[in-house]
C-alpha cells in the first residue's frame, strides 16, 4: 500500500482487544493516518493516546465529522455498536469491526443492512483466516487437490480463569451475547465455514461447567452435517486448563489435513507428508491476548485495499452472519434437545 495517499482511520474502543490493532497501525504508519482514538474512560483514553502518539478525541462524533477519516476501527464491546455504526455509516465512513457483529443475529443483520444502505464497507476482524497454514489449506481445498471433504473435526480446548468472568459483563448475554461460542470459538468456527462451506444441521449439548460461575455456556459439543454431505464434530470450551491449541482436522478423498495453531500438516493417501507454517500462540490460556499482532495487521491491510478497490474485504459483515446463524443453531439444538437446521445464509 506504499506510494499512495495515506488512508485515514479512527479508533473507537480501547479495551483488551485494542492492543494488536494499535501495534498494527504503528506498523502501517507509512500508509495509514490514525486520525484519533476514543473510549468512554477519559483517563485510559489519554494514557493510550499519549503512549502511542495518537490524538485524544473527546467524542466519536469528531471522526464522523472529520473529512480526513476514511474508516473507523470499532473495538467496543458488542452491546455498544449499533448507534455508532449508524452514525458512521450515515457520515460515509467505512467500518472495520471486532467480532462478533453484535450480540444477537437480528442486531447483527441490522448493522449489515445499515452499512449496505449507506454504501459503506463493513469488515469483521476474523484474523485466524490470515495465518499461513490456513491460507495454504484454503489453496489445497479450492484447487481440488485434496479432493472432496468427507469428515471434519473442530476442537477448541481453551481455558479462562474465573477472574476473567468476574469482570462486569463478561460472559453475559447483555454485554457479550453469550459465552464460549460467540466470544472465543467464533474465530475457529468462522475459519471452518470459510473452508468447508455451510453447515446444514447440528445436534448439540451446551452448558456451564462446575469450573465457572457465569451466565452463559463454557462448554459445547455437537455433531455437524454439512451442506456438501460431509459429516463433522465440534468441541469448544473455556474449561480446559491450562488451555491447549485449537485444531481443525479435515479428512478428504486424497489427503487428511490438520490445522493446529496456524501450522498445517498434510498426509496424502499416496504416502507423502508435508507441513506448512509454524505453530503460533492464539490466546488459548489465561492470557487471551498472548499472540502476535501480524494477523490483525493483515486484516487491516486487506480491509484498506478492499475499500480502495471498491470490493468486499476478506470477511464482510454479510459473510460474518454465517457464523452467527451456526451459533444460534447450536444453542437452539442444546436447549430443545433435538437436531436443528441452520438458517441458510443470503
């Protein structure tokens, strides 16, 4: 992106999720002009603005009114987004937003519709798609080299201590929209769907283990049936002390492929074996932010390039609705104790 006018980005929300984004913006200083940062805590805002050398804003409205702001990086909790997106979209500002899109699928659909109505780009931060191993896996599947998918296994055996859920609002439906599915497993679930295609129906059990006191679920297990006819399974938890790397295993006609923490192992039916990428931390343990920021930087670069080219980013808001609908089906299946169809994406 060098050699062109710098792209103006404002940042709204400076909580835990902001660290990799701010580091990425520093890396991209030659092509991105940070127009300012805002959060509701004046002391935190002033401290972070001074530390990073960014302008301290008194209101997000300053970004909406700023002709030099092309887009806003929205990092607030899920319950503080609808009005902000409405204001920025109405002002013609593109929006790159942390996951999930919102707490409920209905609210998420509203956000997507608002951005589409105003003709602004909406991108969602699903950085797991940008790992080297994941990109190589996508190539092998897209080219047909691995053959048709037969079975898939997704396992997210992460850990969060009780102190994590003791933070006000954490793990609640009011602020976060739920537990392990929408806050943690949403990343590997999105990656899985981007590689395997739609899940058509699920049968699940979800609940809160004795290791946590929280409103929402910290454990989910499910059987999956894909639209392609492939079969699969899911286990996702934040009760797996001390936290282990998530993995996605795909058994195809010509090869078995296992993506674990960004590293891809391929075992071909003809006896060959290959490995792509290196294992990378992903925040599986007590420190949710224990990972490199390079994937976030790639998300921002992709988003800026997409806006400039007038095309959809790697993960648009509308595409992100797929994982929301899958999560809805998983929780509904557990509550109803039956097989549930996943609402088709449109």
